[in-house]
């Protein structure tokens, strides 16, 4: 796999939906570009594979399984991710994760722009 040329050396990243597909590729790309990565998703076996691939690139990696439709799981994910590494970048392939802790969540309709 070839990776784009950019650097996030020394940064920490949290990538949700990282067990497969786009999230997996985002996590690997960020690790290849120098980030330590916290990966999250629902499939613990797939997350363990992503962690192994990231570590093979010489970066730190932590897996935190979470169901992002559960507000308590999102809070736990945030706390555990920040404890694992200094997260400065957040990548989500799961739109609900961006909405759970916002005051306008109850007024947000999928497919529309949220308004405060």
C-alpha cells in the first residue's frame, strides 16, 4: 500500500470506525505519517489487526472498542483515548460520534447541517 506524503510526526490521533474500510486506511495513513493512533470500532479482532499493523510501522497504537450510538461509550472512549496518548487529531467515519455530546443533538436531523 502506498501512502500520501505528509507529516503528523509526534501527534496523537483518534480514529473511529477503524476496524475496517476507510477508517482502517485513515488510521494506517496517519501512523505512516508519524502519528501514534488510538483506533476504535466494534470488531475487537479487526482492531487488534490494525494495532499490529500500526506497531509494525514503528508507531504506538491502542485499541478501544466502542459503540458510538451509546453516549456513555463515547464518553468512555474519549477519556480512555486521552489517557492513552495526547490526541490532537480526530477522524471519524461514523457521523453520530460528532453529535452525541453537542447541545444541538436533539435538534439535529441526519442529512442536514446542525445549528447551535
